[in-house]
C-alpha cells in the first residue's frame, strides 16, 4: 500500500515507512515480456497508478484516478524550511513512480509558498563530490585538480544536505559506485577510454582561464582586483551599496545567444563583460553522475515544471548555457520557416543573404559534421524501424566529430568533443579581451530618460548584478554603452519586467516544442547484432524521422533516475522489473512545432497548455514512434501514461496493434480537471517569449533585436524567435545572434 496509511517500497526492496515490512514485496524473477498472451495489453490500476495500492482500490470503486488521491498526497506532504527545494527529484515519493510525479505536482504548487518535503524520510545516501573542480586564485587562474572524494566547492556541504533519499538512483557512494546501478546494468561512462579516442593537448590552463572570474570563492577586494587585472575600470563602493564597473557591452548570459554576441563584439574591439549566474566547468570537472550534475548544470536542478503542471522544462544554467548540456543536434533553420518569418512577420533579416552566411559561419565555428561512424542503441532502433516500414530517416548533423560516441553530453561532455559556446565562441571572446563573471546574477537593468529618439522613452545605461558569494557584500553597478539580455526565453522576460518594461509581448508567445515519449523493450538474449548496446551509450541524437510538417521523431538522453521518474507505478515488483530492463529499453519521442503560446510571468513561473491541434500532432507522432519500435523488433512497447498502457509484441497481429494504437493518447497533466489518466510533457527548447516584431504591437523588440521601449537594450537569445522553429534550435539562435551582434558592432563603431 503506497497510500497515506502505509509505506511504499523502494526500488531496492527497502520499506519506505514503519509498518511496511509486513507488506514488503521481495524482488524476484518476474514473467518476461514474452510471457502472457500475444498482443496482451496491460494497464495499471487507476488508483495504483496514482500512488495508491490494492487495499485502497477496494474502498474507492466509484471515483478512481489521480484527482481522487490528490488530497491524500497533499496530506502526505508538509511544509518545511529544510525541504528538498530544487534538489527534489521525482524518483520516489510514497507510492512511487507515477505517484511521485503526482506528488511533484503538489510540490510545485507549494514551492512559491515554501519548500516541501515528503513526510516519510528514508536513509540518506553518502555522496562524493558531484563535479571535479579546480582550485583557482583570486584572478580565476590556477588549475590544480581537487581530488574526486574531497569537497569540491564551498556549496558542496550544503548540497550534501539536500540529497534526500529520492536521489537513490542518481547518487554514488564513497567508492564512486551506486548499489542500484549493477542491478540495472548501468555504469558511469569510462571517460579515460573515451578521451583516448579524442586526445587533446595537455595544459594546466582551462580554455577560459584568462578571462573568467569565478566569484563564489572571492571577497570584495579580490573581486575588484580580478576585474581590474582583466582590463575593466572599477570603482569600489564607499558609502553606497554598489561597486561600479565600466565596459562597452554588458551581456547577461553565456549560452547560444550570449556566447556568440560576446565573440563578435569583442572581436570588433569592444570591451565586453559577460554576466553568468552559473559556474564554469570543463571536461575534467564533469562526473556524468546524474543527480548532482543536474543540480549544478540545470535551472532548478532539472526539476522545473510549469505552474499548471503540464510540462517539465530543461534549461542550462552554467557557463555555456544550454550549449554545454544540449544533445549536439546542429540543424539549420528550415527554408520554409525562414520564408514564413520574413514574409508573414515582416522580419527581413530571416530572408537576407546575411542570415545564410551567418549559418555558414556558425556551422564552421562549431565544426558541424553530418556523419556518424557508430550509432547508439536507441538511434539504431529508430533507423531500423523506419527502414523496415519504408519510412525516410535522416542523419542529424552534430557539433562534434563523426566518431563522437558519448551519451553523457546532457551532463556536460566529459570528452570535450562536443563544441558548446564554452569551448568555441567564449574562447574567441576571451582571446579578444572579454571578461566572464561567473556566479553573478543580473537583477535589473538601469534606465535613464531618453529624448524620445526612435520613439523610445528610455535609454539603457547598464545593469545591477549580485555575486553569489557570501564574501562579496556589495552589488555591482555595471555601466555599459549597450546591454544585451541573452539569458534565455525563461529568464529574459523576468529581467525585463523587473526592470520596468511594459510591452505586452514581454513574457508572452512562449513556445516549448512539447515532447511525448514512447518506449520499447529489446531483450539482449539472442538479439541481432544490428541492435547491440545500451540505451545510455552513443550519440544522443543521430537519426531523425519526420512525421508531418510539424512533427519529428528523435531519441532522448535518459539516465536511470530520469527513467525511474517516468515509469508509471503499478507495483514494487513491476518497478524492479522495469529498472532491470533499463539498459535495453529504447525511447523515442515525438516533438511538435507547437501553435499554442504559453507565458512567463515571473522567475521560475511559467504557464503552458498545448492546443488541441498540438495534442493531435503529438498523438500521431507517438503512434508512429510505437510502430517504429514494433517494426524494429521490440518485445514490448508502451507510453508513460499513468495507467501503464503497454503491448506485448510477440506474435502480435496487425489488428491487435491497431487496437492498441487506437487507445494511445497524449494525456493531460495531473492537475487538469476531469483527468483519469495523465502524463507530463517535456521541453528542452524554449522560444518566443520576447519575440521580434515589425512594430511594438507585434513584438517586444524590433528586427534588429533592440527593445521598442529602451534605446541601447537588446535581446539576443531564443526568446526572439517569432514562432517555434520545429527542429532543434541551436543553429537558429546562434545564427540570429551572429547577425544582430554584427549590427550592434556597426552601431557602436
């Protein structure tokens, strides 16, 4: 019983609360996918799927489903200032997988009032340092590696206390292993072997050491000294609350937009200061351990959900931004999208030769390759299934070598083969005198009254930022000729709103490329050689199938913790069996170019609901993904809908498959009314929340990226895009940033 009256069962068979011992289900062999009748469709009991158990189902025959058990889940959670906070990961809460996600919905609903934690607390798992760090001096130099078992960062002690039992699959014990990993067949990639395939020149300096200032370990005096040594004019605070710093260009964010803008403007001879709230890591720092890496590299530790609990959002928060943790797909902006934006939205930049040249320059700097020497297991499944069905399947260009076989790039590429802005554009910027202020968060922009030039009543003269170090007591007043917001579609709108801008498009028109996933289990016994490997090995996205003009199918990166959080809860036995199959369970997702528009109405506060048309597109894509899995030889296929709908494929006939596919739906989120089955969408692409427009009535900024309200303020990130682009947007964002920053450089000259 996973309800409020009793404890659930952990993935390792450990009772999750007093009294659970009598009901504990011990791990033992279960019937495989080949057992049972051909074409057998399984569903979880609706109450069990929402976190209840068999006993509870007997007393609730009239109203089942997640909303029936939501009050009980709320009772099982209580407010605590010492709760999990951003460190909460939905692996185990009371009843388990699906119940965990339902409890997560309550967590997010309560987070704005205060942190919450499960009422039932389990034993903590000892952890090692999540990321290997370097010990640097006040100026950010030095490269002496800290031992993996040592405390690697001043925040590490605090981070250690945040590792609740829900991280059981995500953490490691002191010998760098996890007792659950062996049972699932998972192991952290052998980085040393991978680096032998991609040798780099040995050096004691990191690529950005000459320009990065890591503020977390500094005090006021050391910070000002570091900035002055790097060529910035500084004025210490005397009686006020601010240290003053002068530069030509202040850029907030170091990802796909900010990194490119920094390189272009610094190369043009301007003194550039990049403000980045995340920390600076290099390949030697990346441990590929899921839990602590997500905590340090993603917004809200990778657990960032929309306020109406429909979609989980993934956004990078480190030097390099999303480019440091994305999945390497480097797809040029489709021609039809460029024509649409140029013609229908009145934005000539997208129809210009300069934009095409920008895409060429971006792909050249990232050394984009079109081939892949060896695909990973999941991409092999997609390719084989498409070929069996006679469907087209395309190679996906990547910003890495053709031999790059790393499945850990979403946790920072440990081989250094993937080329994000932290190893390309920001290196160029630093070589031309740019300074990167890591661990520093922009709070608001500074405006002065303007004479009304070009109809803009304000003029931006800089920004105010706070360093995330207990040793730095003063804020920074950064004075600049030009200020650029490049902190992404989720963070740029709050910065502009907090600064007093009121254009109605700031924070609206958010597009997310919502994703719904299908899975297929491929036993490794007697498996054909074409489908060897494990789900976490190999390039993350190397194959793509287009379903419609709006929908594509690709493959995701799922560590064991993320996998466990997606599995619908049926029973402890079923959960163990699912985790035992982890390495041979392939996933493919349908991604739709969404027409629905969400909103960003505060930092960490996002509302989004896909339209009916988006749902239909996702449903067709999900069905196509399941067909591909079956055609590729899966023993069992299914989705992550809360009722655990799945199909055993051995001996399945066409009519059985069609009947199963007819039942496949893209369920709404758990907080939606009238929901008996539910699921969560995912999004790693956020666009459009400060879109470009031909007039203030059409967008938040003009066709050059400059705010309609404030002269000298530009936006240079994914929030500029007029609509969703329909494919992985990295090349699009970088190409647009290249064009706009070239124009800014000319205006400054």
